[in-house]
C-alpha cells in the first residue's frame, strides 16, 4: 500500500509539473492516471461486505469521470460538475454518523454561512459565465459539498474529515480561479488539495 501510495503521489506531482509548464496534452495522461492509482489503492483496501466502502469507491470512480470531463480540450464544465455532484452524494452515503455530536449544530451553522458567502462572492462571475442555469447548478453543488463535509465531521474519522475539508478547499479555489480571477498558483493549489483529499479518502478504507 505504501508503494502504491508513493506512485500515486508521484503521478500527481507529474500532473502539477505539467500544469506549471503548460503541457496541456500531458495532463490527459497524468490527471486520470493519478485518480486510477488512488482508486486501485482504495479497491485493494476495501471490504466489500461494508456498504460504506462500496459507496466511497463509487464516489472515487465518479470523481475520475469528472476529471476526464474537466481535462478535455472542449469546455465540459457542467458534465464535470454533475459527476462530482454525484460523487459527493456517494461520499455522503459513505460517511456513517457515529452518534450524537455536541458540535454538530454549530458546524452546520458555520458551513451554512460559508455557503451563503460563497454564493454571494461567486454570483456575478457565474452569471457572466453561464447565466442563471449555471448559477443554480453551482448553488446545488455548493450545498452538496457542504453537506458532505458536515457528514464527514460527524463520522469522527480523521482521514474522512481531512479529505472532505481539503476537497472543499480545492473546489473553493477552483471556483475562484474559474469565475473570479484565474492564476497558475490557484490551478496548482486546486490539484494539490484535490489529490490529497482523494488520497486521504482512499486511505480511510485501510
């Protein structure tokens, strides 16, 4: 598992290097290949008798589909967004509630406020990019990923919570990069946090 994890990290670093050099075609290989390695890692650690293991694997596979849509030369942002929306639904199903948590309500309030702030900041850029239809899609996506983070918090599992939090950071930076102010630093941050998030979620199966 350690060797496979190292190979996945190496592949992710190659994708980051391709981004930094502007090698778009190289990303057609390194981006999906990194996720395939992470899926193999999760597959090897999965216990197929556990429903939540199957849900998490489904989320990883749907994430791979989203990666393919987003890395293609034509703009398939909505297809990628839909794939990741479905992936987060699977992650929500995978994150089992471990019982009462005295901070559950407080965390829910904080995440709700964060969601409202995100919509307020992104609204103008999203409308300019794709109109009201895209804004509704983005709002739905923000809602599902915040629910995913909240559910990860309720599990009490450090790997799941860290993975979910990094996923939220990745998508927040991606939204800023796409709708507010694009930059190379933001693009590198998106992928570094994304690969880390997915790797941590895969490791939660181990």
